[in-house]
C-alpha cells in the first residue's frame, strides 16, 4: 500500500467527500489561496472553486456560527480553526448552540458539521498557539470529539465525521502532519467510537491519545529490550468513548498507564482511570493506575522548556518501568 503523510490524508479525505457530496464545503481562515496554515487544504480552491472553499475574516465565532447555520439548512460544512487555542472564541456557538440544538428540537433537527483544529506543542509556537483543549469538549453532551494518531486513522475518521449527523470536534496534532503511513487510495470509514489496540502486550496497558500514541510505540520498543511487553490502546474517539478494549486489556495485564499531552488536572486521563476502577478490571489490578500528562503550566516558548512541559518517550519508559517493577 502507498504511504502518504497525515496532512495529505486529511486533504484527500476532504477532496473525496467534496467530489462525492455537493453539500460538503470548507470554511475557515486562509484555507483558500494560501491552502491553510499547515497546508491541509492546499489546491482545493483550484479544484472546487471559491463557493466551496471559503476564506473568512479572523472570526472563529463566525466560522462556527456559519457551520451551524449551514448544517441546519442541509449542508455538511467542514470548518477550520487555524489553531486550537482560538476555539475559545467560538465556545458559545459550539457549546450553547451546536451541542444543544438536536436535543432541544426533540431529534428533529440535525447539525452535521466538522470543526477541524490543529493542537498541541512541539513547534515553538508558545503559550497561545500550543494548547491541548480537547477535554473541554468531551465534557459537553451533544458534541463528538475525535483525535486521530496516524494518517490511516485521519482519513477514515474524517470521512466518518463528515458523514455523521452531529457536530464533531476533529483535533489534529501539529507534529503529526508530516508523519507517513499506509493509506488506501479509495474512500473508507472508521466508525466513530471505536478504540484500536495498536500493539499487543502482556505486562501493562498504555492508553495514549494523538501524538502520544507514536511516543508510546517508541517507548514500547525500548521496554521490549528490557523484557517488558506493553499493550498500547488508542481511543481515537474521546467522545463517544469505546472503553471495552481498555477494560479487557487491563484485566489481562493488571497494570495501566494513561498518557496524554494536555495538563493532568481535568485531563482526559482522569476519565480513563475512572472507567478502569469502576469496572470489573479493578479486581485485576496489581498496581495503582497511573497518569502521565503535561505539566500544569502554559506551554513555554523556550524549546528546552517546551520539551519538558509534556510527556516524552523517556518519561513513558520510566513510568512504565516503575509500574511493572513495583517502584511507584
């Protein structure tokens, strides 16, 4: 199978859905002639025209509001927030309108749109362009939250998200855009709410999201050299969350480590830990369930400080080793 980058997989999913469905259009800042801040929409305005690839003023609330209005009238918009941090400016539209409309109208109204947003640190973009805010949206009934970690998942999940009749927050980590992986040329769908066992193991379960899946895989290779076999699970969709594979895995390994980039306080890891200890997996635990997350600080501009503000491969190795050897 051919290999393409994560950002190419995003672009291909958009292009294929736009070619198939005339109700799909794109809207956001600099997504047209410029092709998007990270190139995700490059060439699409030439392919589909200005009526379907719409450049907007700098107004995140306007982008979200336009998506909601268009969705209510039968379109399937895909909006782009240039940096996840600025989704803060569209919270009223997303939380009070998009998430509530279907419920308030007794299921008779549909709000089918996707809001894509690059998040995360690692690019030296400092505190206002590097946040991981996915758990804000996980807390809101009526929204779906997706975080692909590979090019294959990015394409399949984005196509499924566009076809979903609910508002979907689609989070793309900036450091993943350039990674390559096998992606089929044809259209395919990965159902939302389906976790993936990325790597099988017997000694501990690592639940990781987004870019942390890649770091967990690198950590697992190092741990294997020490005789420790880690099982890695990627939820892929944070809401709805498929916790069955996680619970089954912990029942097998007896140990669990949850890794995400967002700060630990109020982070998604707390939900995973709760699901484990509230399930039958609790009786199989041989060690406390541990969380490894970002420090409780804004992301620093200094590259060395930025590096140490979020979990890295060596941190995952250290925490996993402690869990398995009882050194926690």
